[in-house]
C-alpha cells in the first residue's frame, strides 16, 4: 500500500496539486514502520494455526483500511475521518458505495487512489479466498473445492505460482478493458480508472453520474462484458491456458450464473418495453446493464431505476442477494452456495417422498461433505442475521426503513448502491450520519471476509489459552 501511494502522488505532482506531499508523506511513514517491524521480527519463529490465520486475515484488512484512509482525510479536499475510512473500506472490499460528492472536480490523484484501492483489494481478495480461506475451512472457495475436493491434484505446483498467475489474469483483463473503454470514447485516464473498477466488480467511477456520464451505448456494452468476466471464477482463466485442463474448465456455478443473468435480464427488459414503452434496443441495454451491475455487485448506474415500474424493482431485488461466482471478486451469497443450497433442499424433498432412499449430495462431480453443509447453513443464517441487525441499528440514526435495509444488505453483500431515496442509484452515502458509516464499514468488512472469519474473533473461546 505504501508503494502504491507513489502512483497517485506522481499524478498529483504532474497536475501541480499539493496533495502529492500527503501521499509521499503517508507512504514514507508507513514504509518506515513496516521496515522496523520486518527488522524487529527477522529470524523469529511462530507456529501457524487456524487461530492465527483468522487473526491475520482480519487484522491485515483492518490495518489496510486505516492506512488507505489517511490520504483521503489529510488531502486538501475536506473529508471527515468517518467518510475517509468508509471510502477506504468500500474501496478495498470492492463494494463501490461512496460517501464523496463532487467527483468531477476532485483532484486526479484522489480519483486514481480510489480506483487503485479497488483493483488491489479485488486481486488481494481473490488470492485470500483461494490461498488462505480454504485452509481455514472458511469462505466460498472452501465449498467450491478448488483442487477437486482434495490437495492431491494441484492447479499449480506452488501457491506463489498461483498467486502470480492471478495477478497476471487481472492485469490482462484490466489492460483489455481499458483498451476497450478508450476505443469506446473514454479519455485515457477515465478508461484506466474504470477498467480497474470494472474487472474487479467494484464500481467506483470518476464522475458523480457514474457511467451515466457517458451517453454512449458502446461504453455500457464494454462494461457489461467485463463485469460478467470479472464475476467468473479467476481460476477458470488459469485453467484455460493449462495443458489438459479444459475438461475441468466446466463449473456448474458458471452456467447457473450466466443463465440467471440471461433470464432476469430478459424479464427486466420486457418490463421496461411493455410497461414503460421503452424501445427494444434501449430496454435490452439498460435492462441487462443494470441487472448485471447489481448481480455482479459492481454497482455502476446509468439512471435511477427507482423510477422504473414496481415489477422491475422486484426483478432487481434478488440481484442484491445472489452475487457472482465463488472465486471471483463479486460479493453476495454467491452462486455456488445457492446451487449447494438448492441441492440440499431437493435431496431433502426426495428423502421425504422415499424415506429409505439414499440421496447423494454432489456439486458437479464432487461430493458435498457434512462440514461444507454446516458451513453453508451457518453462513446463510449469519448473513441475514447481520442484515437485520444492521437495519435496526441504521434506523436508530433516523434513516428510513427501505434505505436502512437496502444499505445494510448492499454493505454485507458488497454491492454498493441499494434502494430508497438515500442510497439508491441517484443517492449517495454522503447523506448518511457519520455514526451509520461505521456500521456500514463493519458490515462491508465482515461480508468481504466471509463473515465467520471476522465474527469468530468476537467469541471468548478464540482468545482462551
């Protein structure tokens, strides 16, 4: 993070903005502290354990959120620390909700820092989900069973090689997306910024109107394609280039995700065409774009869908829950968990009809273990329990119920925009009280780190002995 701060510092220096001093200063302080810690612990030994893993993951993300908030708060733009921390958390968790206004006139260094946070957060998130959380028996990829449900068949020989491959995947997608945006009519600066926040399904924009600033269908088509690509499991791209791996390229959640986008997108477009009378091309483009933006938890917007018919809102609502695929930067419950939950319900119904039958539980070719089922149920229960608790706490700040519920739901699902007059696509989290931003920041971190990873730190048993 300290090294990354030098990039927006360079942009501000070229633009003649004094904020470059802030980025360089924070970078120097952070890198000095890191160097002291590295020297002080050199040669030290520790025993790795799941308990240490949970503590490490949560503390690293909390520390990163605090460090990354400092340039916002210390810049010449008047940003309170609550909003700076919220913006930082929203960035590194790839949520995309913003508490800042006046983006069109904001220094380019801060705009680039926001986008860079989401790109680094997205790549770091996928690496964490694939390399760390499965070992802790936590996270969506634990159910996904990356190496075919055991450790005998490695996708790549070493974790370091897999992490490097993931970085190259996102670098390639970002370059392709930036090129496509530039060819579609964006400036080079906007193309790079939006590419970083599109492939990581994050949603920060350099304009208050988001992609609605560009009244060009070509820009929306580029965003639509790369939002879908960003919501697919990152390992699929690695497997595509590996020899004899094409037969393992198929994944049930990929086809379920694409089918869900197709069905809901067609339904939303039909509502817009037949009820509102919107022309078919416009209905298809706006319907699919806004649906995919929500279901991939990217959060881009082109217009206020709160003004659409009630039937359209009913179709968009499930998108706040579903999310993309496990092993991607998307938030939400994730399609893989939904498939496993559907499999569990179907097996239970069949067992009721045929009590003596054996109903195997499978995800594709892999068996679903009892531990995976327990992990799924716990996640779903905690997901909605935290949403309800967050809604209650937000209403205590005087926020209307619809805005409070959708804000809590979009925060824990890392979606970004929600429903209601305050946090809808035409609203902004800047209007919320500062105290509510702390609640939303907590929900974003908890949702991004797969809930159990954070909540287990709050149990007395974790700190015992």
